[in-house]
C-alpha cells in the first residue's frame, strides 16, 4: 500500500509511473494542470526526464521522495512531470530555454514557468541542499515563492523577454546559395582535426560513438579514395567494440563512455544508439568485407532480438543504467566472483582478454580509489592476444565464447535494470532501417523478418483512422500525436525495408507518411519542416531544427528521404524541397559542417553521382535472387533500387511510372542502371551484370572515378 498517490498514477509512461507515488503532487502535461496553476495563481515546476536517466533517479531519491521538499513544492508550485521520450517537442522547447539561460543542458531538466508556460528559471539536476555553490531545493523553493509574490511584475517581464529571445533564435537566416560541393570537404577536414588518434572517435570525455560521423567518413572515402577517412572509421569501430562501452558479456552498446578511452560507460542502453551503431558496422562490412564488422553488428542485433523485442514485434525503448540503486551494478564483476564461476585456465584467459584485476580495473571517478570491480574490456585485438598466447585465433574465439556464456548465465540471475517497454515510432523507424540494411548486406532472412514485424506493428497498431502516426505505444494503447521524427524516421526505415523486401506496401506507406508531413508539418514559405503538426497541443514555439544530437534531426533525415523519394518516384519536386532545406539552413551548415555529418552525407547524395537501379524479372527464379543478392552486397550508398516484377506490377508502375517500359528482355532478369538521370543500355542476365563496371571490384566506383 502506497503512502502517496498523485495524478501520474494513470499514465502509461514508465518514467511517470516511477513518480506516481512521490509525495510531490505531480500532474502530467495537461490542460488540467495549467488551469490549476491559473486558478491558484502559482508558477509551474516542470521536471523533464526519462525512465533510464541516472541523475533523474538521484534527484527523485534526494528530493521528490523527501517529504520536506515535497511539502515546499506542493505549497509553491503546480508540479508537472514530462517524459522527454514521450514528448520530445516539449523537451526541445525547454531545453533551448535551459541552453539560453545557463549555457548547458541535460536531464533531469528543471524549468520554472508562469501558468502561461513562459519560463523564468532553468536548471538541470538540483541537489536537495546547497552543495559546492549550487543552490539546493530546500533554499531555492522558498526564494522563488517569495519572488513570485513580491516581484511578480519583474518575473513576468523577464519571462516575456525569454520567450521573445526563444522565438528570435528559432528564426534561421536563409542563405540563397550554398556551395554544396565544398561543405563535405570542410566537414572532413574538421573531423581530421578533432579525431582522437589514441582512442578513436572525436574529442575527449565524455566520448560518444558518433555513428553519423563514421557513416559520413565511409561515404567520403568511397567518393574520394582518401584512405585516412577509412582508417579513422575503422580505428574508431575497433576501439568501441573492444571498450567497456560495449557490453562484452551480453552484447549491445552503452550510450556513451564517461572517459576518453571507452572504459567506463554510462551504463544505460538505448534503442536508437543500437540501431545507428549496428548499421555503421554493417556498412563498414559492406565497404571492406571484414568479418569482424559483421560479427559486431550481429552481436548488437542479438541483444536487440533477445532482450528488446516485444512479443508482437515492436522494439522497446531502453534499459536503465541502475539496478538495486547502483549504476552499473548489473554489468560489473568482482575478481572473487569470477574465481567461483570459471576454472583456473578460464580465469587466466578472462584476466588476459578482459583485463580483469584483483583490485578492479577502474577507479572511483570522485575519489580515485580502487573500486574492487571490473568492467570487461579489451586493450588490444583478439588476434594479438592469440599470437601472444601461441593459440590460433579460431581456437581463442571458441574458448572465449565458452567463458562469455558462463558469465552471461550467471549475470542473467542478477537483478536486471529497469526495462522501459514503451514502443516509440521514431526509434522503431531507426531500428527497422538498421535491420533492413543488415538484411540486405548479410543476406539475412532473420533480420528482414524482424524489420517487417516491427514495421507492421507500427503500421497496424500505431496509426489512427486517418493514417496519422501515434508517437507511443504502451500497454495496448497508442497515444500522443506523432512528431516530425516519427514520420521522418519511419519513412527512412520503410524505404530501406522496401529495398530489402521489394514489398510495395512499405513504399506506399512511406509515401503516405510523406504526404502527411507535407500537409501538416511543412512550412511551405520557408521550405522546412516543423517538429510538431498544425493540429494538437500548442507550445511557445513550433520548433524547426536541422541540428540533431543523440538522434538525427527530422529535417536532416527528410533531406535524404526527399532525395531518395525523388529518385524512386521520378518526381523532381521532392528534390527541390530537399534543396530548399539546405538553403534555409545554409549559414548554420557552413559555420560547423562537421556537426551536421548526416546532412553532409545527404549533400554528397545530392551532388551525385547517384544510381537508380531497376531490376525487372520473376522474383521466384534463382537468377533474380542472385542478382538481388549481388546488388545488395555492393557498398553504394548513393543508389536506390526498384523491383519491377514481370507480373502483378501495376502497384510499382503507379508509384514509379518510368518502370512501365523497363521489362524483362530475352526471358532473363534485366537490370536497368541510370547514373544521374542518364540511363545505360539494359544489362541482361547475371553473368552480364557481374561484368558491369559497378561490380568490377569491391570499391568499384572509387576505382573507376579517375
């Protein structure tokens, strides 16, 4: 029986449920909460976080579960809790405010605002009591309460100025001409300068995997032949796989490392970073043919399909960093425990490979003292360790797998971190696209099936009668109007899934979602997309962003989506819309091109050469299947592929009318290849295709572009 129950008790969000029995009288973001604030003439205490956020848990334990703090909050404020993963639009607006007022951001995000949603105070984590010059909740709340009653006019004026600045900062200047061809080179040179040559990736601690930057480098290498771009990518991918940021025992990647050497992770696991990082490993395999990249991608997908997939096919959101009140407890090991699990020879290998030490292999960040705990990680490639131990590489891998499985089985008996089981349309779109890319690159029916099940879940369970997406599914309920990212990421995933399955329904769904975006999200005079639709709740501003963060921005994803849709459908108006996005954000892109790596990849696609490939044939014949497999294995990110079946082809011809005349010739599967709208002679049959310049070598276009 709970001592307290507040207005969050009926909410579906796991994050809001965590706070449903706080003594703080929390409300969800709702008309009821704002009406109460106006009626009682109180400011609003807005707290934004998410279920797997470590410092959100800390602030809850310190303050929101504390009766003294709660009494002050309930007296001074109307208190609103928001799950940033449910309401990324609300988070976006008020994170901008926090960045404006404090110069930094993060979660938990704390905003104090008027009943009209106008902010006048912003912070992230706030301790319960004053600490190291940081004001605590017990002092802050009475101070604000007093100011609200005695300095109301000044507060209102300050809030109006903040809102005005927010609106002004949201207006991006238009640059009418952008030298597209120079931006990728500028981005590349900036990445060369910021590259960490000791540990990989870019910058210092905290260290993020940055898959978008590595994807750009792969494309830059393929286009220019610059070996350093490939070397930076490969070195980073190896270091990530060997580091503590990668779960060596259960697979999957933690969100980021708190140090520059990838040893000590922030232990939460997010669906989006699994999707994007795995796809980078898939592309690295396609580009280089190195099996280690395929193995790492497979390990990440193993984690997703084992631990993060709902029975009906959708993908869960995240796993927490904490268990039993401690961050990382689920993932770390004491030497003595390993001694009881492994035999003498196995323990020796574990010490050698995973760098296990008696006193622990990492120190407490605050005190520098030994922790007595170990994070399994590698400090050198397995091939090197095999050579040192005079063991064959295959034999060492077999022995290591036996050790790993022993540890995994023991770890499964521990108290698991919280799993956030809500299903988000946008993050599912990322994983659908990632699995579809792997299905093509690895010729994997398992991954194709998983991608289709997730896509069908979103299409069948997370749409309204008008075809609009709902953002979130939880406990049998789809809710919250879809945002730009939901549509953009799902379009991206559906386009990849179409090219992996050639099921026209996925291409049709992508076009339907694109139509909804153009109708309800598109700022036609400006030529970019709002984050929110023209229906539903209204915020202080309708955000428009090209800068992403942990995930790409919806406008960046739509830039490439529109380019691909233009090539797939033959409609030049989509390409013109993509061009307008670049023009609108041109000044921002030229100031820091490396920070927009996903945009740089799209710009290289736009600049060309691009390849439109139409396969015309009987989908059931072995020759057709082999041709599809051959094309799928090619690392050619500037291609789009359409399949025109010899029969029942009305649906694809309706979408892509140019395919009507692209028929099978001489009774054989025929491939039509166009380069930058200039079409070559049809290639008839598998043998002829193998001799085509695209397939002459693993780096075909790079080799021939001289």
